[in-house]
C-alpha cells in the first residue's frame, strides 16, 4: 500500500475526481481518498512522474508518495 499526498482537494467532488483520475491509471488499484487528510492510498507500481502528470492535468499537485 502506498500513500500519495495530494494538494488541491477542497471538497467531496475533488476527492471523487482524484479517485477517478487514479483509477484510470493502468497498474493502480484499491484506491481510497481522504479529503480531510489530503491524501489517497492505493496499490500498484506506477512511477511518481506518471501519477503527478495525470493529477496536474486536472489541477491537483502530487507532493509525495510514501510506502505504508
């Protein structure tokens, strides 16, 4: 399990948007988004650059990815 710290989520709509974005990246599964915590957890082996690029196209910023 990995934890992606994401900047730019301000409401439930944003959290759903982030979950949708991550679910459309091949190789990522088991996604949970915490709006209050500002992060998403997921399973998978996808580069930080790919995740960052997908999120930034929709106005979100990937701060870091941590192993849990």
